């Protein structure tokens, strides 16, 4: 399935999730989830293992994904639950390293700052995994339909 189809289905799922989540979570939590999900939909897809639209969305920053591409073949481990989890953990580790560097330079306490933002980090990870998992599920459904 192509980028446009994955994105369209991703946004339809997001709309449904927003309505459901607003019944259980604060507007701030839903907003953080929404922003994280949209980011993941466009930037953290399982298709980062190829020279795809998602990969090119990173511009010069796509060099960060070179090791990921070399260790994951397309529709191999990148298109599994474990692969999605590893991709999100990899990116979160990069963000954490950047945050630590920024906090050190600015003189802010690193551990306290990360503790303050741990809820945001958790929401980001969950939203990114949901976006990745919907991509994998759609790929598997369409692959089965093509075989029939």
C-alpha cells in the first residue's frame, strides 16, 4: 500500500481515537497524543527501512536512519511489533541524548527535567506505536487480499 493510502487510513483512525480518548483523558493528553501520532505517521513508519517517502521526509536528518536501514530488511523485522518498538526506542534514545546535551549546555538539571517530562515521553511512545501498528496491520490485510 502506498504512502497516501497509509496516511489517509492513519488519519481516519486518529479521528476515531480522538473521540474515544476525549471521554477518558484530558484535552492536553489527547493533544499530546494527536501531535505525537501525526509525527509518527509521517516520520516513524515501518517503511523507514527503504528509501521511501517517510525516509525522505527526514531531509538531511535521514542519516540517523542509515543504521536502522542496514539492520532491517523491508517487511522483515521492521514490520513486526518488536521492530516498531525498537524503532520508537531508537528514536526516543536519540531525542533523550539531544535533550541531555541541551540541558547540560543550558545548566538545567538533566534528571529532574526528564522526570518532569516523563508523561509526555510515555504518550509519545504509545502514540508512535499505535501509528506503527496500524501501518503493519494495513499491510498485512492488503497482502492477504492480494493473495486471494
